[in-house]
C-alpha cells in the first residue's frame, strides 16, 4: 500500500527545492560577480599600468600637457565642424593652396597637357623633345614659368646650380651617363625572378656585402636592399616587432626614438601598430637625452633608435650609451644612417672627427643606409643591415598555401626594378673606397666651411649643436632679432631650396652635396643678404615658409598644417 504524503510534507519538499534553487542562484550570482570583479580588476590593472609607464617616461607635467593637447585637439576638431568655422578655414586654406598649386603645378605654354591616352601613338622624336622640356621644368618659384624662362636657361636643369639642399647628391655628367647606360642594359630585369636574371641577384648580394663591410659588420651579418630609406626603416621596425613577438611574447609593442628621428619611424608605428615614444634632445648638444630614453623603457619595449646623423640638425646621437641600454634590457637597437650613408663610414679616413655609430658597438643590431644619397646611386635604392641572419628573417613574408604557388619576398615589395640594383652596383664600383673618401673630404669640408663662416660672419644666426657630417641647421641667435623663416623665404627668392624645421627651435638647414661645393661663397653672401632683408622687414609681409612654419606648434596650428600637408599631397596628382 503506497504511502500518501501529507500537505505538510509536500510543503517541506517544495521549500527544500526552493532553498536549493536559491542557493544555486546565489552561487551563480556570486560567480558572475566574481567574474565581473576580476574583469574590472584586469581592466583597471592594464590601464593603470599603461598610465604609470607613461608617467615614468614623460613625467607628470609633460603627461598633463599631452593630455591638454589631446583634449584641446578634440575640442578644436569639433569647433571646425561648425558651419561658420568650416567656411572660414576652407576660405583660408583655399587661398593658401592656390599659391601652392601655382608653384608646385606649373602649366607652361610650351608643354602639352595629357588627360588621356593619345588617339595615336606619338613618334619617338616628339617624345624625346617633350622629355627634354620636362627635364628642365621648374617649380617652386614666385611666378609661373613661361616660354621665355625655359629658352633663357638653354637646357640647364634647376638643380645643376647647386642651390638645392640634398635631393641631388652627385650630378656629375660622367657618372650620370654610366648609370644611364647601366640602367638601360638591365631595364627589364626583376630580382623577383633570380632564375631569369641571375646577374641582378649577384649584384644585389654584392651591394649588401660591400655596405656591410663599410659598417664593420661581424661575421654572420646580413642585409637586403629596399626602395629607399623609408622602406629600410619600415623593415627594421617590422623585424623588431616580429622578433619581440616571437622571443618575448610582446603583443603591444613600443619603440623609443628621439624627436629628431626620421618621420618614417612614426609611419612604421602607424602601419604596424607600434606605440612610438618621442624623447627630447638636449637643447645644447641636440643629441637624444639618454637618461630620458632609459625612463621610457618598459616590458613592452621592443627597441631603441639612434641616428647618425639625424635629419633636422645633422647631429649623431650617443650610440654607445643607447647600445648599453639596449643590452641591459635585452632589446634591439637600430641606427639610422640613411642620411650619413657613404659619409659617416669615411669621416675618419678623410681626416675628420667622428663618433662611434656602427656594428663595432656591441648592442647595435640593425643599420639603415641609403645608397641613393651620398652613395650616388640611382634614386630608389637603400639597404637594411642586420647583425644576424635570424633577425633578417623577421622582415620576410612567406605564404606556402597560395594557389599561385609558394610566395616569398625579402622586403615589402614583390617585383623590384633590377635596373636600379645594376645602377647602384655600377656607382659603387666606379667610386670605390678612394672615391668615397675624397667625396667625404670635399662635401664635409664644404659643410664645415659653411658652419665656421656662419658662426664667425653672421652674428644674427647660430648653428644648432656641433654637426660632424653634411647637414647644418641654423636658427636666430637671439629671440626677436630676426625671423629665421623670413631668412628662409628670402633665400628661396634667390633660388635656394632650403628645409624649414619646426622643432623646439625654429630653424632651417642645408644638406651639402657635391653640387654645393663650388657655390659656398654664394650661399654665405646670399645668407648675409637674407638676414639683412629679414631684419629690415621683420613686421612685413610673410612668405610661404614664414606662413607655414611660423604658425607654431599649437593645437590649432597643428590641425591646420596637417590639413595643408594633406592638400599638398593631393596637388601632386593634379594634371
């Protein structure tokens, strides 16, 4: 006979079940709360760690200033979106860009404008005649070029006069003809196909070997060629990131550079997701402050960067002490010698003072060196050098499961112009060690003469730091005495193409080349005249350099200059 539960027993059973469910629910809630707390604690830990590391690198005052600029930039961006502000800024930018377009995109009457393919192909004679006109086409002048200007120069290229800072580093007819013949000989070659063009592969390997030897690389050191200094720097940063990920498990990489380091490191940071810390330079020596570099190093740091020399001031950083830091923290050190290229390795042989910068320093793990600057090779070739083959492999790209076959490239590019490799090889073989030593003697000698004469003969100006190579940066000797950008504008009116600098000290610089050597006296004479003119017209009408760089580094100025720069790039593709 089955037992019958009483109402009291049923209520007890239900109550027990409810209590059990309640306990389970409380346990789940507690577990959920614990998970929430754990996640919250993790988020707080991550962000507080980042903040503390940033404070350690920059200090409280600098961090607060950066925060102020960030908030101000956001507020200014919102302000620019208001209709009235948009109209005003657009009107001013349009006016500025009209002047830029007139200088950068001249449309002389003696040149045809081509918006589409010709209906019928042109004859060789027409093409050659048009190329001759294009070759000597001038830009950056105060008035548009007309037929008379072109005829008056009688085939003379603007840069041949030696008034351009950098850009064309040799310019000699004999070498140019040799390079042109070499490029023609290897015009269709492509190192992507080493089985088809084995000679190009051989020349590329020899170029890398020769540059490694110049930089005193140890046994086992390797390298590669690239399309230019920017790609060499990008590759060095890519290799650092991949090395740190593989050997240290770093997923949020950080790089420590000087404010004077090349902008390509910031480009690499944007492309490859690397946080870039910018360390100030010493106001007197213009070298990166190594003590501040040390403060910026943390567990996410993948490497440090030094320059030999840097682009703005032409100063060689303290590479030995940067190397000691890199060794101590077991991270990489890249030395950017793109500008120093074929000068810094020959300073000692040419009889000039030098500073340590190459692979002889234990801790230097990679070096970038342009062959198309003071190596005098054709434009579009640089080298990236590594202390070991293991490091170089981190810049490779390999895909084994592509339907098109195994795809492997040593650099960012796939197809590359073998003609430029051949031209570079020819330049290196033509100049040789003796030729580069003499070039260093001549170019650096001219740079030192300019430095000395500015210091002795133009008291209104001062040279920044103590440049040892080819770049001399100079600024106003005393605030308010003369506007350095007005000086730059007057030099432009005399045909000089100078570089304006917008760092902590407003300045301009010149990068001396072989073409500068015969016009040093003219440069100093024009510079004296420019200073005199700037003093007499200190409150007068501003030129383009004074307008652009004279805006300063405030939040609003940075935003406007950024838009100007973007529009400038747009003008490069105007027909």
